[in-house]
C-alpha cells in the first residue's frame, strides 16, 4: 500500500514550509496503523483459506461477522492510503516518485488478476483492492488542489452507489465504477465508488491533523508497536506474499494430515 512521506512540514512566517522532522524520518504512527490493517487482513485471509480447504466452516461471504470485518479492513487501508497522499503533498513529493510507487501498485494488481485467474478461474479478481487503489491514487493525487470541495465529493462518492445503479455497470469491463445492480462473482471487489470517498476522507483528515495537530501523526511510537510500523513500511510486499504463504501452509497441513486438497 502507498507509503507516507519521510518528514512532516509546517508553515514558516513567510507562508512557506519548513521541515518539522529531519529528512528520512518516517511517520511511524501512520506506518503502524497500516501495519495493523495488514495483520488484520492476514488473519481474515487465514480464516478464508481454512474454510476453503475444509478445516473449518465459516460463511465468510455472507455472515456479518466476516463481511463487516472485510469492510472495516478495506476502510482502514484506504484511509491510510489517503493519509499517505496528504503527507506526500505536504512534503512536495516529486511526481516521479509518485509514478514509481503507482507503477508498483498497478503492476501488483495485474499479478493479482493473473494469480487469481489461475486459482479461481470462475471468480478471478478483475478489480480488487490493489486495482481500486491504483485508480483512486490518481484521483486523490491530482485533486489535492481542490481544497474543501473534496469533502462533499467524498460524501457523494459514498452514497452514490446506493442511489444509482444500472446494468451497464454489471460487466467485468465496467463494474470498476461501482454502480452495479448486483455484486459480481469475484474473490475481491473494491470499486471506485463508494471507496474513493474513504480515500478522500483519509487525505482530508490527515491534512487537518498536519495543520492543527501534526504531532498526532509525526509523534514517537511506543516501542511495543514498532513491529507494526515495520510491516506498514512493507505493506505492498506483505500483501503480495501473505496469501501464497498462507495457502502453502494450509495445503502442507492438509497433506500432512492426509486430507484431500
């Protein structure tokens, strides 16, 4: 997932910005929050894999116990991604760096599509969380200058799928918009609407904190949460590797117990 920039800025007496933290310092609190999201995600996927291979029975697609968790995990990811873009904007992130990171996210999204097609050909992921983040990063990055207009737009993005649905958006080529009449059969689905609203809200919240209470984002992190910050810095790598590792472990357990795979 997109990382935050290395140091925070503050306004100087001439209206410019100066570094409040030395270059190279990470936003450990934001990294730790992202790390908590990926640990939660990995535990959720472990339940999914154990259910898929018959070790447990869990209605991960229909039981609110699991569907609410899935929504909460995606929400936390996108809020963090939006906050990361706000931090990047405050530090005048070079466009080349943005495009480099964006290409990594988009490339991994394509790999997810390929891998899911090989494993779940009838329900492969055509527009999951990485696909959604890749598209939404572009919108959030290049709408940063829209100021307060982003708040009503975020609210509109959140409610529009409840107000507008049309069959034209039900195909794999168009369901990325989110105005579907029914959810597609796929292993992961994170359309631009309503989720763009969450990323915009994350950016707006972080911008507000950077102006009024920057220490809430840039302050020191308790040592106990340091491992989460490390995971948060490598969230994209973790995301790409955790499912193959988990599936491999579950399949190895099934083999060791003599269960069919």
